[in-house]
């Protein structure tokens, strides 16, 4: 089988759903497992529903109504009659959301989040499945929660691979076109769980692994994987082929390619991953698979904005050794600082971190009791894989470089 995954941008409106059907007609749809995300920004809208439930119940009804209106607008453009069965199916799904919020007694945010937010995917797949059937593309809608089994660490679950493999093997027939949801699973008590952000890509990898699929294709609004983010860099270039290892390296440094947890199951069974454009489905896109490096071998640029660079040195000029480094990492962990770069000498330790949770001031107060601390806020961390002198020069142009670190294939620059 083949696994196709369409993200929220591909089904953000009625034209997107129609285009999905056109892509299937162009690429073929027999023996295919189709995974579809929530439409457009609906995951954010469902998160707002959860927040209203906990913080402002008077706004809850309006938050749900906004989600309903968004989907009804799409329904109106896709289906000629309001008597179409899909309207009743969508109404039932909204009744389920309201019902859960009415009877729920759990005060745990993460549990409620998982029970509510996943309705975005249930709504989108119900609508897409109905439209495809009406368009002559016969498909079987399947609830992914019956296939992917997980633990109950809500919002950040681990997959039970043995139970998932058993479910997929017994419930999926070869030769059909299936449509299911990304992002979702269920625990042993059949409560809904979510796989975290980028969860729909991970869903594709899980099902591909269990199906021994021939390939996975992720359909996006870009031509494939580029050597740099076009929002920040000019003259980007399409990468035709990337090895699993190279894709994991790029993701580690912060490239918005493919999440490592998506690549790992595919790598274990050497299932190739294609990243293609749903706007130009006949273009070749990018293939991630077994091999060496990237093709073409060009510098790949990654930037992380709004970072914090801290340089710590011992107050008494003593060495910074294993014990003090261990204490430093515990402090960074306790203050939820994501470490993106480390550089140390005998008496100093520099670290570039992401202050995502706003705990920098608290951390600095702890550190200043033990170290001399110099810190720079609002810096940018640039990483270049497969760098050359021209690539480095292009970043240094007009910028103050306050830290540089080089390896054989990678250079990192912290700049103001």
C-alpha cells in the first residue's frame, strides 16, 4: 500500500477539498491509505474551545459556533443539498463535543484537550470522505483511534507498537482506498489521545510501518524540501534527495523539514518518504530515503530567531568541570530552556537557549549566585549544513557575530 498525508493547508476550504480529489485522480488512489489533518487553522480554534471551557465558560458556546460555521461554509460549497447525510454526521460530531464538555468531571487540562481537539480531524475526514464518494472516488472512512493504541500520557503519548500492529493487520484490507485522521490514537480505556504537534506526519509513518507500505507521500503547499526557509532567505533551492540521516540532522538543528519521530519508523523498514506539492502534483518533489547526504549538495541554511546567548565563567577562575556542568544542565532543564548550542573552555561555558517559557530572569538569578554571567537577548542562531566560505560570508554581511562554532559539515553562528 501507499500512504498519503494531506495537511490542514491542503483542505482549508472547499477548493482545497476539490483539489485533493484532483490529486488522487492524478496520482491514483487504489491500495492507498489517506491521512487528513484538521481543516485550515481548526486545531487552533479547537484549542480555543478547550481554553474557554477552563477559563471563560460564557464564551464556550460562541467558540464552538465559530468552528461549526467554518465547516458549514465548506459543506455548502461542496454539497448541493442540505439533506445530504454529511450534514447529520457533522451535527452528530458537534453533539459529541458538547456532550463531553457537559458531562466531563476531569479537571486535567491535557485529558480534556485530547478529548476535544481531535474533533477537528474527525470533522475534516468525514467531509472529505463524503465528497470523494460523491465524486466517484469510493473510499472507506476508518477511525484511527481504533488502530493506533497508546499509553495515557495525554498530549505526548507513546505508541504501543504491538497492539497497533495487531489492529492494523486485522482491520485493514489491501486494495481499498481508506481515509483516516492524523494526530489521534486511543489509550487502553479507549479515551482519545494525541500524538503531539506534527502528529499527522507521525500517523503516516506509524501506519506505513504497520502496513509495510511501499512509500509515504506528504502533500504540501511547497514544491518539496528546500535548502532554506523562503521567509528568511532569498534564492532557495529544491533538494531532490535527502538521506534519512541528513533529514534528521536538519530537523535537529531546527529546519522545518520532517520531524525525527516521523523518520525513525520509516528508516527502520527503509520506506521512502516523498514530499510533494498538492498544487503541482506531477512535479517530482523531494525523496527522503536510504542513501548518502543530499542531492544536490548545496549549503542548507537554518535560522532560529529570538534566542538567548549566555556566557558563564567561574567567579574564582577555577575550572568548569563535570560537576558544575551537570548542575548547569539541571538548572536549564528545571527552567524549561531548550539548548540549541553549547561551547565550553576550561573556565567558561557558553550556551544558546530558547526562552520559550519566559523563565530567563528566574534562571539568571540562580546562575549569578555561582557564576559571572554575561547574556545577550534577541540574538539569532544560524546553522549552515554543508557550508562553504561564500555561505558563511552571506550570513556575516553586516551582522555582528558574537559566537561561532564549526564542525566538519556544520557551522553555527550566533549574531546580533
